[in-house]
């Protein structure tokens, strides 16, 4: 089975999981998280894990680019840092377009009195609506985290247990703090993994053709 067919299968599984969560899991889980709002700070702390990724990605990309301009031969570590940066930046761009496309309202009201499931009973997608109040799907935090983690997962597989723990912590924080529905997190994970997978595959294809 080639990689493209495997990606299509994962896309279908992700779509099915999102549909199941949308119909039967997202709302009761959001209500459960809201009932534990006194513990929100604990969950909120977990959501800050990816906060430094975007500036770190920009810095890493510039440093790697300057090393390349200076004529330094790229080691695996330097190449990995550059690929992680590309994966994160692309995941950030892709999730922004998808948020606009799907226009999903949030579990709770956070931005400019936005309509939400908990506060207003509003639940669903508003395609191509736009605006910060309609940007719950997919989860950006999950997308950018997985955009980096998936690159590391493929190139440094011996630390996969740590990578899985990081993604799980971010996901638990986002859902536990009621920042996102479960289906948002699932979709964000798929976006990030897809971007990281494609980034590494493109790099490996280029490396293969470059070799004599």
C-alpha cells in the first residue's frame, strides 16, 4: 500500500471519527468539562505547551537558512530543525484556511461575546462565515503541535513515547478547559500529522534524487 492510499484511509477514518463525535460525543463532553470549571487552570496550563513553537520555528528556520547560506553542510539535526519549522508554519497556514472554511462555533464564549454551545446553545458549522467566533474547527494548537511532532516521530522514532505524551497532554488540556470539542482536536491532529508527513516525504524524495 503506497503512502497516498494510506493517507486517504486516514482521511476517511478521521472524517468518520469527527462525524461520530459531532453527533454523539462533543456536546456531552463539553458539558462535562464545564462542570469541572473549577479545575480549568490545571487544564489551561497544558494548552500552553505549544505556545513557544511558532517563534521557535521562525528562529530555527532563519538559523538553518543562514547556516546554509554560509555553506555549512546540513547535519541530520539541522535538517530536522528546518523540517520542524516548515511543518509548523505550513500547519499554521492550513488550519487558518480550514477554520474559515468550516466556521464552527466554540464550546464556550471566549472572544468578543462569541456565540457558543455552553453560553447560547449554538452548535454547528457555518461554512465560510469567518471571524474569531467561528474558528473552533480544527484545533490550531493540536495542528501545530502535531506538525512538529510528526516530523520528529519519523526522523527520531526512539522518542515516540515522549512525543505521544506531549500530544496527549495538549489534547487533554484543550478539551478539559473546554477550549475545543473532541472533534476539533481529532481534525487538528490529522492536519498536523498530514503536514509533517508530507514535509518529510518531500524532503526524502529530494534527498534521494540528489544522491549520485
